[in-house]
């Protein structure tokens, strides 16, 4: 056997191997097992909130009670405490503006004259979670973070948001109103 025909044999063998691998991959991609149901459009959990107090004295913490309900057929873990703010809040005043504190403006990247290179600490520390069985709920009391300035009297809307564990999925709660009084 000549060197040229040996190389052609190896090349043909590689082509056949690549074709077999591609065929197997295509077949496995198009034939999903019958036990895999189609993806559900329902989020894995629901999130409902209500204020602990409807009227809060200016300067006092605004506490929100959250109810997380597991909508899946398997246990999930939900964070019940922790400074890393897994539960994200959207707070708005009556004009629809976010009343960000100095820390909130720095963390959200809002350019502000005079803020300069101020050092702002990100939330850190430990956290805890709780297993929520299928169809069950857990209640969590959370303080609206100091990213928002809720020291001025007025009405504010609050909504909680949390990642549903997918790349871009977010579960939003209902929106509640809290009134800050002098």
C-alpha cells in the first residue's frame, strides 16, 4: 500500500466517523424521551407581598411580608434571610421615580455630581434558606433595603422581584403602597 492511499484511507475513515457522530447527535436531539414533559409557562414559584404596616414613621424601617409558594413538583430552596438581596425591590414615589439613597445611586451606577469616587460597600455576609415542598408556602419578613430613601413623608409603591432560576426569568410580586408619615 502506498503512502498516498494510506492517507486517503485514514481521511475516509475520519469522514465516516464524523458523519456517524453527527447522525447520532441529530437523532438524539430530535427524539426527546416521552418522560420529559414540555416546559411549563408557569414560574416555579409565586411571590406575593404585603406591608407589615401601612403607615410607617419617617426614618423607621419599612418591613414587607413575602409569601413564596412552590409551584413545582419538587422541593425548592428559597432564601429567607441575607444581605445579598436575593429579593430585589422596586420602590417608586408618586411621580414614578425611584427614591434612591446615596448608596442606591452608587450601587445602581447613577452618575451624580459630587459623588466622585465615594466608596460604597456591597451587601455581604451570610444568608439562610428554607426548603419549600411542592405546593407549600413560606412567609418571609424583609426590610426594604437602604438603597431607597424612604425618609420623606409620602406614598411609595413597593414590588419585589426574584430570579426564577433561568437565564432571563424573573418572578414579580403584586405592588403594594406604603405611606411614610412625619
